[in-house]
C-alpha cells in the first residue's frame, strides 16, 4: 500500500479529534461567557441593593432592618466571591480547551501536509514511470522501423 493511503486513516482520526477538541473549546467558551454574565448580574444587583440600603438608611431604619440589610449584603458579597471563583475556573478550563484544540489542529495540519507530500511524490513517480514507458515504446518503434 502506498504511503499516502496508509496515512489516510490516521489523518481521519486526527481530524475527528480536532473537531471534538474544537467543540469542547466552543462549549468552554460559552460556559465561561455564561458564568461571567452571571457574575455581572450579581454585581449589578449588589450595587442596586447597596444604593437602596443607603437611601433607606438616610430616612431612618430600625436596628432589625439594618441587620437584615447588612446580612443580605454579606450574602450577596459571598455569592459574588463564589461566582468569581467559578468564573476563574471556567476561564482556566477555556484556556486548557483552547490549547488542546490548537495541539489537535497542528497535528491535523501536519498530517495533511504529510499525506499531500506523499501523494505528490507518488504522482511524480507515476508520471516518471509513464514517461519512461512511453520513451521505451517510442524507442522500440524506431528500432523496428
């Protein structure tokens, strides 16, 4: 079997792995964006709640209300910190998935070039053989004449 045909299955596997890695990278990108959006929502809500707290405190509030506001703000801040960790993890995962996809992509490209080079060499070899055969036939035809 000629080398270009021997490498075809390897090339197909590499392309399949590259496609899977590209899908995983795309999914990690979407997940990261979703997590970042959730963080922004939490931050906006925290800011709005803080403003409401400040406006209400100017008008006066009971100690119980003050404790409730502060407790809720503390919970929001804890949720923001937790979401920041999730965002960081999703960013790291996205980076990892991107690197894996890039590696698979490079491997796929290398195999494409190898197969193309072998196919080109095989084509040149076949053309050379055909030319040699035509030259020999032509030579035999001249020898008979």
